[in-house]
C-alpha cells in the first residue's frame, strides 16, 4: 500500500468532481467543504455520474463509498483525468468494493481503514482515514464542566450476544453505576451526537466482533475535545500515540473505563488528542492528501476487466455490473459461465452442478441456469437468477417459480431480480441510465 503524500500545493480554480450520495453530514460532504476551503471548484455529482458531462479541465474525480444503492455510471471515464475511489468499510463490504472499483474506472483506491485488505485491489491503494468535520463539531465546553463522564452513540448498546456483545456488556455495566453520569444512545441526529460528545469527558469506541475499523467516532471524539478509549484499531497508532493521545481497551468489561475516569491525566490526554487531530487530521488535510494522490498516480493504465472467454460475454457483463453478486451457483450447461470469466470473482464461491444434481445446503447471491439446467435450483438464489438460455420453456418455468421477481432483458440474457436489500447497483432505474 502506498504512503499518503503529506502535502499538496494550494490550488485555486481547479475543478474537482465528487461522486456520492450527499447529505449534510457525510464524509463526502466534509471532503467537499475541505476542497472548497482550499479554493477548488467542486462539481457535485449526487447519486451517479455521466462521464460525457465531466469538464475536460477537471483535476480529478473521486467516488465516495455511499449509502445504498451503489453509484450509477454512464459512459466511459476519460483517460486524462485521474479517478479515485474512497472506500469506507472493511471486510463486510470488501467484495462489493472490489467490483465497484472497476465499475468506477478507478486509477487508485483510498481506504479509510482495514488496510490489511489493500492487497486485494489491482489498483494502487493509499490510506485515507476519516477526519474531523470542523464546521459542525466543536470543543468549546471546558473539560471539567462537562456533564457526562462517559458516552457512546451507536448500535448494540444493550446487546447480550452477537456482533456487539462486548459493547453491550461494557455499556450496561457503566450505565448501572450510580456514581457515573453516562450518555449512551442510538439513532441520534448528527448534530445531537456531536453535542453529546462535546459534553463528555470520555468517549468509548469499538467496531464490533471481528472488525476493528478506524471509525468516524474516533475523529468525532477527538474533534469534540473528549478523551478517547477505543478497542484496538490497527493503523490508529500511525496517527496518534497510544497512552498519550488515546487509550486502548483490552477487555470487554467496565473496569478499564472506571480506571481511566479516575486518572488525573485524563484531561491532558484529551487535550493532546484534540490538538493533534485539529493540526493534522481535519477534512482540509484530507482534501490536500486526495489532491496529492491524484497528482502522483499514473492514468491510462487502469487495471480494467476484460472478458476472458467468448462464452456468454453478455452474461459476464451483466453479472459484473451487479456489485452485490459474490457467490454464484451454476446449474446445467457448464459453458454458460467459466470460473475465470467473472474477473474479480476467482476467489469467491462459484459452484458448478450438473443438470441432474440438486443444490447443496445454503444459498447464493445468484443462480445461473443453462439450457439443460435443473430449474428448481433457483430456490437457492438470494438476489438474482440469470437465464443463459433461449429455451422458452425454461424461462417460463423459472418465471412461474418466482412470480414476484422483476424480469429484465439485456443482450439476450434474462435476469430476475428479487429486489431484496443490500448493496445494490440498480443500473435499470437510475436517471443517468
């Protein structure tokens, strides 16, 4: 993974395209504000981009991983403008993001955290963590006057098992301590959340079981002037000093928090973390890093994805655009899809079954049915069924089995879509398509 350039010359009048689903309080919006303060002319593309309408004078285009569904793209990216993709999630969105990096024609990928996954991208990868949104968060309240001893805003605050078991155990123990003033909440509006952190001496952070991201909460706590106590977040110590700027939590209980709250050095730690975050880790700093990354990478050498077989290229193209397809069951004619014919899926679960075999236990994101496929196998599909056949009886039989699924046609391929939730690329119903 490449190092992030530490600085970039201040620019004025340069065009930056940001493609995202914008709200008032998302990293895309904060990055936009950072570029604007630097003097860039920011062109906002909300929900998708039409490459034919992108100014040829653009300095760069950055896609920001956005709430569902994925961003729509029309046309082909110009070869002379660097294209960057800023990834915000780790393992649980990684397969989709690998596909989207290709869909967005990214010359480079920037990862907010989970940098151990960088090697999976064919593009150059740069670390680009979240930052402090200085325009909407403040540390105005004196540390000693803050009404809350400890706070956290997030899901799973009362969990007794599962993903947030440790979080729930710790939070419920602290909330039950009559000697503490606590504020634990879920579903607050961003402004209310920032107020909570700005009124707290200590903010707890954890990413849940088997996932240790450098979350936005970390920078929100620093920006609010609260002390931060976090479960291990690999890479955080490349920006802040453990024990001086923040504290690491090693157990799931409340004892560590109580020890920190009683430590007379807590305010000094909060002050150091805040000062360093404001000096080096605001969205102005992130905008400068993005500009520097764009100026350092080569263009015209995008990895690209090309079909490696002439067997069903339309099917390959269709599946490639559906970013949430990660596991595939192929029944019937094996030639309908080869294991190497959906680039980026070679390491995922592509299972082939002959026409007389039944699907094994479990389910798949997509089922591909060939001419002599066993139609009942479509029951294993979660999201899509692709019919790589012109046999009308097969098509009609599948349609009878899945009467509520939406049917569409693309270059001879019939696709049935369950319209279930998830990280969807709905290329059929976006206005840019």
